[in-house]
């Protein structure tokens, strides 16, 4: 791996098998599976995707819904193993994907700080040291002692963001996380991410907002139906994308 690269994605493909027939219940599914009667359709979310990210670059990933943006981030983060090709990572990585998805709804926000933090690889001692900082940033106040099942989606995302960004990784993976909460919190989230970037953090960033992508990123790639069709500086790729959606 080139020492100047933070991420190397080499001919990556990601295939999903989708059932081509409706199965009404689990019993019918098991019976059909045992009899090898289930029929599947292949769906390639990504196909032959290749690109490198230099250390310190901030790369936006743009494309229409279904282009494969979130799937690509999950492959790079190691959440999904690619069907073909390879991904090489140089440094520690912090994926901000589906914030709060790992929370236990029966536990309080305070308890989930330790649970979710442990899932992200943080030690109990580290989380104890950063606990007050996490609570303050999440703006949950007394709700931190309320079970997460009573949280709104915005509250869960805010807490997830506060936990995930308490460290400064080498590589930051962002999937629409700057859209969480109200306008005030979105502004604070962007400020936090920019602060992390000032320490030369490498970024992969997905957002439906081209203006937000241009504000954060210096480079970009454009995906279309799982294929990488353009890459380069952020402004140029944004112009190609805008031309496509307006044509």
C-alpha cells in the first residue's frame, strides 16, 4: 500500500441476493429453503469501483438514491465484506453510519454511552473521562437518564454523534450525519467535524446536499447505479452531477 494513501479501493464489487418471490411467513421460507425452491435475483450495489484517497483529503461521494453511496461507506468501514475486490486502510477509522443503531432501547442514554462506546472500541476508563463532554455535546440534559426507547430519532442521532466523535481518528466516515437534529445542532456538528479536519483527518463524506459537500470536501467521486463514473476535485464532480440531474 502506498504510504501516502489513507484508503485504497481496488475493483470492489458488492452483490446482494434478493428473493424473487413473496414468502408469507418464516415456516414457508424454511421449507422452501430446505427444498432449494427459493429463487434469487442478483443485485450488484457496487461494480468494479476503484479509487484511492490520499492522507488528509476530504472526499465527497455523490449520486442519486440507489447509486451505492452508503454501501460503499459500509464496505470501506468493514461493516460489509466486498463480494469481489479489496479495500486497504492505513490508520484508525471512525465510521459515523446509522448513528445510534447500536443502542439498546431498554437502557438509558447514560448506559448506552458505555455500551455504544465499547462497540466503537473505547475503554470504560476513557468513556468515564469523557462522559460529561459527551452529555454536554448531545444537549440531552436530564434525558440522559431516560431509557432510549423514549428518545426521538434526532435525540438518538445526537447522542450517537457525540459518542462517535469523542476521539480523533485518522479516517472519518460520514453518512448523512450532518443532517441530524435541528439547525443549531447541525451547525455545531459541522463545526465539530471541521475541527477534526484541521488535524489532517482523512474524510469520506456522503450528503444529499451538494452545498454541504462542497463546504466540507476538496475532492469527490460520482456513483451511478453502482459504478464510479467521475472523480476529481469537488467542484468539477459537483458540476457533472448537477448536469446529470438537470438533463
